[in-house]
C-alpha cells in the first residue's frame, strides 16, 4: 500500500525477513520470507498511518519475529525513515535502530 519506493537495509532484511526452508526444518517453525516481509511492511504502513500528523522524517515501530535459529518470537524495533532518494524523490527505508 505504499505509494513511494520502499527499501529495507541488509541488516533489517537479515534480522526480520530472511528465512529458508532449512530454517523451517531446523526449528519446526513454518515461515517464509514472503510472510515475514508482509509483516514488516504492514506494520511499517500501520505505524506511518498512526504518525501521519506528526513532524519528523522517522519513527520507531516494533514487531514480533522469530529470529533465525530460534523457535519463539521476540520483539524487534525497526526505524521507518522517509528521505530523499538518489534524485531527490521520497523513499521509505526500514532499518535497524542506529543504522543511519
């Protein structure tokens, strides 16, 4: 539902999205990258709508995700930043805190 280009940093992808069939086999947790990416983007969009009328170019939102190699979900905070892209266009980037 985003109308501007969206990106995730490599670290945010590795921590919150990356998941393989081997991960499912090792942990017994049936997940996939498509579903995990959906969770990140849906929650980013929800957070953006909640903060629509607030000033600033970034906000922090949280999600529960199962870390690779684990079986239980834990809370993870992410930063949603909207800033200029390569040609000055608005771009939304999801990153881990402290990555910018």
